[in-house]
């Protein structure tokens, strides 16, 4: 059984392989883009043991009309990096949204990633 930390770290490492994308483990005010921001997963338990959950990832670009093309280009690359982790993660959806950084509202895709903890 993998720990929550191990699965999140594995996803983080996979995302770092996407060319031209920075990876953050939390929202920061002066975030460089394009970037993927990792949320904290929600976890499901059976008899007190964590078995699976959902992790949100945010593919973020700057608030510039030309960056919509970056979202479209990077969407499948980010999804594939996660999908390559066949034992621990699977992308279930990606929805357009805006991520609040404290200083800006940045366009993004919010990925819902199903994670398995091997339980």
C-alpha cells in the first residue's frame, strides 16, 4: 500500500517531465506560468485505512488571450504525464476555470485525478 505522500510525490515527479511547465505544490502570489499547481487530495477510507481519493491539479497560464493556445497545447501533455502512472493515477476530467493567486485571477484547466493508494 502506497502512502498519500508517496503517490503525491510520484505525480509531482511525473508533472516535472512536461516541457516548459513549472510545478508548484501550492498557490503562490508571484507564480510564473505556464504552471501546474497541485492541490491536496481528498481521501476515502475503508475501516480507517486510506484506499483512494481525488487530487485536483490546475494547469495555469497568464491572463493573456494568446495563452489560450498554451492551455490547449499543454492539456494533453499534462494529462498524459499523469496517465503514464497507470498504477496510481488516472485523469477523470478537466474543466476550464480561473485560479485565484492573491494578486491575479489566472485562466486554468482544473484536472480531477483519481488516485489509488493500493487499499
